[in-house]
C-alpha cells in the first residue's frame, strides 16, 4: 500500500510539472530575443493593401438618385428598411448582408437589377463603385450617388479558441487580435507561436504561420485579416498528457484518480 501511495505521489509531482505552462508561451506581443525590440509607445507604421474582391464575397451596393436624396435625405436606406435590417442582424448573428447584399459568383460577377451582370472580381471597392456607376448611367439620366461597401468581415476560428466558429463582423477592417478576441480568446494550451492562417488569393489558397507572441506581428502583412480568412490554432503537447489547463485542474484530476483507486482497494478487501 505504501509503495502504491509513493507511486501516486511521484505521478502527482510529474503531472504537476508537465501542467505548468510558462508565461512566455501565453503572453502576446513580446519582444522576442534576436529581433529588434519595439518599445512601448513607439509609433509603428504599416501599409494596409487595398482589398480586392474575390469569389464568395458579399458587397452592399447603395444607389440613389437626386429624387431619392430629396425624399430620404442622406440616409442610405428608408427608416423601415434600417429597422428590418436590424431585426435580421439580431436573428442571424450580424450577417445582414447575406439577404440584402450582392454575392460575387464564380465568374467574378454580381447581378444588379436592370443592369444585369457586372464584373467586380479583382477590383477594389472604389474600382467596383466606378464600374457600377458607369453601368447605371446607361439607364439613369439624372445625377447618381453610388456607394459600395463590403458586407462585413467573414472569418472562421478553429481549434484552441474558447468559442470556435464562423463569425461576421460589420466593419471594413479587423486586426488578427480583434478576431481572436471576438472568438473568446485562445485557451491556455493553445500554440500562440504557430497560428495557421489560411487565406484565399485570386490564384488559389496559401497557408501562413504567425507568431502571436512576437511584437513584430504588428508590422507584418497579416496583422489585418481579410474576408474569408480561416484561423486555426493547435494545442500544446500538455494536452496529450491528459492533464488540465493549469495546476489546479491537474491536481483535481490526480486526487480524483487517487480517491477512485483507494475506493476500489477498500472494496477488494
């Protein structure tokens, strides 16, 4: 019996040691050794490349004539329309443009009323606006106001997120840390130094590895995510040992195991 207890005590020590995850593996935006340090308060400059529309994107197209502007003012849509969109947003988790927007098909076109197909693939939002306005002027002789916006940033969060899933955020741009926060942050055992970003390009798909622990990620081209990005995070090796995410959880598991063995031994006597 004593040898059994000693064995469990040794197991307890080993599991506790394995369950300890150092702060260096979970703290974001550190100055990594060997890299040029970025001090707090230092201005970080970066260039945000203009996003070019791709297949499966959804854009919101708002077209108004002079009569519309006189009747509705500068509101994008009538008040009742805004209320309806708000209801759809509440029911669908914010993806309101799925029903009201225009999807880019496999050929790179959106289909507008009266105008028909308009090629917008590989075009920026401003270029798409100009093309749509040129097509509309064939049918409308009065002054036009055309506005084109992305129907939110759609992305997927997979793996060691606290709330993995597919998300839609109604804004024009979004940092990778905002995307992570929106999915509930990463779990304690997530590999923050090897996040896998799956990004769609006009010519195909590319996989990129991102180190979230490195402060220089703010200067990288992956600091801002793009529509249809997929974020995947693997667990650390500690998950394979079956221990908890922290020392308290590991101790609870070990003591539960010891209690179960002791109960079985008592029943066998």
